[in-house]
C-alpha cells in the first residue's frame, strides 16, 4: 500500500483528507501564549477570527520530527510505502525534517517531494499523488511524476497588504515600504525555487484580479489538470476572479475555490485571492 502524506499548508479540509485518504501533519499556529494546530483544534474560521480580534501577530511553528517518526514507524511495520509532499523548503523546515527522519529510520520505501510551492500549488501536487496512487502506481513512480510536474506549477496572488509578509520576515523593509501606498495591491508569485516575490503593484483589487487573469491567459495551460482559485477568508474576491475567467471560457467549479488556512494566511492576511495552474511541457 502507498500512503500519501502532506502538511496543513496544502489547505485541505478535514473531510477532504478523509475522503481522499490523505495523512496530514498539522502545522502549529501561535497567538501570544496560545498554541493551535490546524485541522486539530483550529479551523480556518477560528484562525481568521483570531487574526481580526487578537492584538498579537500570529506565528507558525513547524511540526516536530516526532510526527514523521510516528507515521513512518507504522508504515515500516506494515511493509507499506509512502510519498510525502511538503510545503516549500524555502518557507519551512518540513522537508528537511522529513528527509532527516527518513534517513535516520532507513525507510527506503519513503519518497519525499519538496513541493517548492504552497497552498493551492501544494494541493494540486497532493491531488495528483492521490490520483496516481489510485491508479496503482508505486511510491517511486508517483514521486518521479510529481518532481516533473512541480516545475510547471504557476501561482499568482493579489494581496490586500504587504504588512503580514513583512512582519513575518518574508520580504525586506524596502519592498514593504514600496508597497504601502494607499490602495496599492501587491501581486506575489512563487518562484521556481519556492520563494515568494512581489512582481507587480496594482491600484485596487479589481486591477489586481485583472493582472492575475492576464498572466494566466498568457500561458499555455495543461487541460489535463484542474485549476485552483484561492482566497483568504473573503470568498468574494475569488468569485470575482472566477466570473472574470468565465468570460474567457473557463468554468470554475465551486469546489475549486479554496479557502487558504493559517499556514499561509499568517503571512498574507485576509482579502487575498489567487490562482494556481499547471502549464504545458
């Protein structure tokens, strides 16, 4: 049997994890002295409520290597294989932790994939891993296909503010200062090496959405893979993007609008929207 493991940065809901047969390592979110774990004692609704009402800026903490040890030891006993798809190694130490535990336990049947992305991008890789598992592919075959696929993932998002990225240490003071002009909405892109970079600044969310759409339409999209629209708490912005894409012939199902959770929400705040897609080879 092949087990698919990811972390809560992939933004699956608890029922989706169950239905798809995915193991999820929860990431810890800290508000002052209070610690929460995504999908354990913190829902997305609770996170955004705390984000709006708490005086303290949230922080995230990566899971202990012990979390991987527990799962790996169980799978080794069962003689099973595993594929682990982690949040970008440029954003978290999850990949390094999983790789270290795999090596220390000499778990040859485990294959670890650094997604080099997050949120919807990570989600697309996990969904593809599930599809390949259900087709009977081995862990090694799944990991090899994901390694090829991840280089074709594009993620663009329009943020309401750069404050959270700056306070979380993800961008420089200079980048933050340049993006603080009234009503300017920064556009971020996840690079091929898994970093977050500001690629444009648009006046207002509607122009930000138009920019994201223009980047999407400029690419050759692989129709074999679904799109994913993302939002942080405010679904309305993602719905505006979906309606705009409909005019160009893209029908976005309701379940492809994904609410981004605490792992990424901590660093971007509310009212963001974005798109993730896979380009042709």
